[in-house]
């Protein structure tokens, strides 16, 4: 038994990511000398199988900032934001909302799937459940990379829709920001406007500061939900 284990251990130490194989003759010879018989051969095969490298792990998204090989400087140019690389795929989110013009307080959970349409345009479908039950959103997004501007048309199954325009910015630390402000829309007899401040803090999560204005009043906080990318579903 000791000889089989030593042989496999030595092979793994020399080449930890190389398949280790024992021929039937070698395994039998080791078993005879160790007195372990057939059980030793089976155990050796199990060790060989466990030594195989795992290759089915999903690849996580990567950041968009280039590796300069040095600390960033003030004169370094910020690369344009790549919408496809960041957003396209499936995201999950949780959102604790206060009571307000859009419904009662409680938690919203759901998924958002971004897909490219053509060129500068994208499609996003959200399916969610909130305190009022299940609902869905459909968004059509236009992004002008060179001008760093964005527009979004949202249709909500609860019975309203709105248009947003905004800007895209960032810093050399790799954090991008998207600021969106909506046109006024009417819901349950109230005139509502919504602002979204999206902070893209990493390649696989972003935070959305949301504020709402009612009937021309000041904007008030409507929650700060997180979206997290499903790397496995976004390959």
C-alpha cells in the first residue's frame, strides 16, 4: 500500500496538472508487493481521477480599464464604456422600496436580461415580484459611445411608461457612472418623474440610486438596489 501512494504522490508533485496513469501490470505489481491486492489498485485509480484539473468553472467578467503596468496619472485617458462587454447577459437583483406613488413598501426581487439589438441599440427584459405581485419591464436602450450619452424607453406592466436621457462617465479607478432622468408620466392620478444614478462598481455588480418626484415636488429616495451578474448564464 505504501508503494502505491508514494508513486502517485511523487508523480503529482512533479506534474500536478498532468494526468497520472498506472498500467494494469504496474498496479498489479505494486499491489502484490504491498499486500493490498485489488483494493490498492482501485484506490490508486481514485487518486488519479481526483488529480484531474477542473475546467468547467464559468469565466467571470473582466474590468474595462487597461493594465498600464503602473499607477494611473491625471492625464491618462479614460477608455469609452463598452455596453456590450458590461451589460449583455443575465442579472439578478433585490430592491427594498418605501411606500410611495408606485405602490406599497416591501421587497422586489427579479432578473434582468440584456441583449444587443443592432449597433447602438439594446433590449432589456425584467421579470420581478414585488409587494403588489408579479410585474415586468421592457426597455429599449440607445447608447452613443463617442458622445457618452444614453437614452432609455421603459414600459412597465403596471400601466405606465417613460423616456429617460442621460450621460455616461467614469474614473481611472475603473468605476463607471450612468445618470438618467425621466420625462414626466402619470400614474394613479399623480405626475411622476424618476432619476437613476447607476454606479458600475465592478464587472459583476452595479448599484442604482433611485429617487422619485411627485407632482413637481422634490426628489426623494426610492431605494438603492443592487444588480448582480449571473456569470454562468451570461456565457
